[in-house]
C-alpha cells in the first residue's frame, strides 16, 4: 500500500518569496484556504478553520516539526476529517522542501505516514482525498507567489 504522496512544482518566484508564502501563517492561509489563529513555531500547534467553500465547517490544526529557513518546513496533522478534533488522532508528516533553480524555486511537497492510519478503507480514502488536495494546492501556491 502507498505510504506517501509527493508533488513537485517549479515556481517562477525567488526562494525567499516561496518561503514567506509557506511559513507566514497569514500568507499560508491565503493560498491554502485556511484562516489560522497563530503563527507557525517549532513544537507548537497552529489552529484554524478551512475557508474553502463547502468546507468552512472543518477545523484545521498542525504541529510544526521543522522550520529550516528557505530549505524545509514541516508539520504533522491528522488527514482524517472525522478524527481531526481528537487528541490521539493518527498523524501524517507534511514536508515542504525548497531548492533554488535558474528560474526560481523547485518546491517538493511530501505527505507521509499513511501506513499508520487505522484501517484500509480510511487509509485509501485519505490518500485519494489528499492526493487531489495536493494537486490543487501546488497550483494555488504557484498562482499565489506569481501574483
């Protein structure tokens, strides 16, 4: 069974711009379509609410694992909508890795840890939903940093 999702995109923006779009909680919220209550900080949980039409009822939270300036940003979160409010909810790791290129920045987004999800049906559903979600999010950040 597949344990991870990986998406890579070349962004026509300097690495500093992409880093800010990823790690400033207000900017992150604009392209990711969430309204976050607090800035990202290593070891801390950032909470918010999804702003994407039709999903405004969903809460959003993630614990920041790493903030390595202009290189790597990572957090853990619960990919199961129905479990996202639970303190002991299963978690996956989301990593954003940046590399400077001649034309801007290569961004690789990886979400891993799906093998730890509780049952096959929920794992398959989470993989399907998040694969579609990351396909949309790479386009969202590309449009955001280009504007």
